[in-house]
């Protein structure tokens, strides 16, 4: 960090230090903001899907109710009675 090179002589520790330095540098540069944008799109998409689902349920219920009314009307008709 801060331009220093660490060399402990232990390959695993050297890799870990180098990896963590890279992560800190990416976090400071703002490069990780791309993930936040993706999360925002997922949330917006989920809200839109929920709204579409609610509207579809309302329309389905209205159509079902209307179909029942028409069916009842057709069954109850006679020569002298209309809907």
C-alpha cells in the first residue's frame, strides 16, 4: 500500500497482500460503482414486475367476474326475459 512493495518470502502471504492492495485501489478509484448501478437496475426491474403482476391480477379478477355474469345471464334467459 502507498506504493510499497511487500516481500515476506512466503508466496501465499505475498499473494494475499497484493490481492488486498488491488482491492483497496479499486475501491478508492470508484470502479466498484458499476455494481451499484446493476443493483439499482435489479431493484427497479423487481418493482416494475411487481406492478405488472398486481395489474394482471386485477384485470384477471375483473374478467373472471364479467365472464361469470355473462354466463349467469345466458343461463337465465327465456323467451320473455332478456339480460
